[in-house]
C-alpha cells in the first residue's frame, strides 16, 4: 500500500475562534489527510512560508498588519505559484471578487464553510494550480 503524504496547509487567520473552528471542521474530514500550520499575521505567514513547504494557503484578508487586497497581493508576491484561498465574511464580496480577478484560486465564506467544503476548496485549488501554474 502506497502511503500518500499529508497535504500541507498554511492557515493565516487572526481570529483564534475562527481558526480553531476551521481546524476542528477539517479534522472531521477523515478522507483529507493534512498538516495545518496556523499563523495570525501576514508577517508570520511570509516567514512561515519561506521556512516551510506549504501546498496551499488559506488567507484571511483582514489581519492586524495588513488589510484587504494588499494582504492578498503581498502573500501572492511571496507565494507566486502556491494556491491561495481567500476566507472572508459575507460583507466583503466586492473585495473577494477583486481578489479572484487578481488571481486568488478559490474562496470560502466563513459562515458557510464546513470541513468538506474547505477540503474540496484546498484540493481543487492545488489541482487547478498544478494544471495552470502562474
């Protein structure tokens, strides 16, 4: 039997409760073997990404040290070929649309996500990015 390595995910989310909820929901998806690193600021994300190999990034756009599209642009500059999934609230749809137009690979609405949706967003973003890099 071939052992498949877990998918490495970087979660960039400043809300401890939102992060814990997302981690809990993903842990309930038995079919999705993953390793998740959690950081709370863009600076920590850039440092973590440069020191580790992450196959996908889940990125909240509003962080203590960066807000809105600048958060996405700075993370994309660091992780040019890595799928980035934007996580946002319902009220940020205009910024979400702009991020997708700018090259974000997928998105999650905080109040609408569950473990399966998160896992599917991660796996489909990785697959799509590998087919169409850059």
